[in-house]
C-alpha cells in the first residue's frame, strides 16, 4: 500500500481479547484503506469487528499486532501523549450518543475542541459549517433546548469545525428518528461532496450506508465483501449473502 493515497489505512491489523479458551480475535489480519475525500461505511453483523476496526484506526484502542495509519503516521509507534494530540488535531468524532456538554451553548460545543487546543477557528470555514448544518438560529441554545436531530447536527458540526483530516462516525443516526437520520446523513454526504471532508462510518443500517461511496463488510474479524456506489438494495443483497 502507498500510505499517502489514503486518509487512513491498516496493515494486517489484528486485535485479540482474552486468552486461552476465552480468546476472541476481534480483528483477524485486516488490511484496508480509506480514500481521502470519500465517504466510506463499515458494516457487518454484531461481533464482526466493525467498531473495533474503527476504534483502532482512530487511535481509541490499540492493536495486538499489525499497524494502523492516519495519513502516513503509524499510530502503533506513538506515545499516549502523541495519540491524544493526533486525535485532537487531525481527527473528528461523531458518536451515537451526542456527547454534548449540557452547560454549553451550541456554538460553544461546536468550538470546544479548538478552545481546548487554544486554537482560533477559521471563521470562514466555521461559518460555512454552521450554514451547511442549518443551525445559525440555534447557536445560543443549550442541548436541552434542541431536538435530538439538532443535537446530532451540533455534534457533526463540532467534528467538522477544526477541519480534520478524517471524521469517524460510530452509528451516528442510531438514536434518531428516520427524518432526523436523513438530515444528518444528507449533511454528511454534503460535507464530503462539497466541503471535501473524509468520513468513515460504522452502521448496521442499509439505508444509511446508501449515502456513502463504498461499503466494506466484515464478518468474524475479516473483510468479506465490498460494495461501491451502494444503494439500499445492493447493501441489503450483500447482507443477505452474509446471512446478516
């Protein structure tokens, strides 16, 4: 693999939990790359290793063997301090739980990572993100004054605000109704197509996956299939073949 062609990639990534008879190989030699400026999805049945793969690529968990890279940086060779700085400066995160600070307003939540890093936001970029996410009239509201969909839009805007190299989204629509889910996914699609971001999403939802450019399927810790230019029907068909 040529490292610089990818926003992130793995090389024979292996993650083992436990030992002896209770040992589980959550990842079993996964080699995969995620292109810059693309929206990629990771899918698979429960226990397939999809969240483990994301957490290891994002530096939230450590591999047992193999390597994970963000751009050309080998995460397995970084200290805890260096990992923390990499996650803060180069990676954006969106989780199923919105993870907003209840005492902060929407705009304070959006700019929090940069405040913690003592960095001034790029005002033009921040304005573009806020406009794209449709929150200009809600910036002074606290999370309890926002709907679930609006809270997740704040979380997505927070992930985008520092213009990270890559955004990892773990079941970002899992707590939302279908209308709010559609809004979030359409915005993530817009962030990739029009703002040039790179997103890797874990989901179990075939419709959510249809917003992406490519779907990678895991089973038993291994990549077993890929679908490019996915539709809901293509994804459901691939899942059916897997018995998922």
